[in-house]
C-alpha cells in the first residue's frame, strides 16, 4: 500500500514537472513572438515616417512646379503682348 502511494506521488511529481516544462516552453515561445511583433512594429513605424516625409517632399515639389508653370505662363503672356496696344500680337 505504501509503495502504491509513493508511486502515485512520483507520477504526480512527473506530471507537474512535465506541465512546468510545457508552460516554460509556451512562455518562451510567446515571448519570442512578442519580440518579433515589436520588431515588426518598429519597422512599420519607421517606414510610415519615411513615407510621410516622402509624401511631404513630393507635395512641396508639386507646389514648386505649379509656381514655376504659373511664372512661365505669366512670362509668355507678357512676351506675346505688344507694347502699343496691350493686345496679343498673334
């Protein structure tokens, strides 16, 4: 009878040991997954900031080009006017 109790205790101890090992493995796996997700989030944020800066730079380039076009059109209009009548020459 005593031997059966000892055997039951040993089996329970082994079960608990196995459960602890599984828990630690799962915990390590989840921590690794969290670290990976945090890395991906950092990369995403970095790329988002880079994209926002690029969009801003492109908008500034567009505004600059629009101002240049407006100036070219104003210059062309000025050049095509005759000095005497103020009307287009052609």
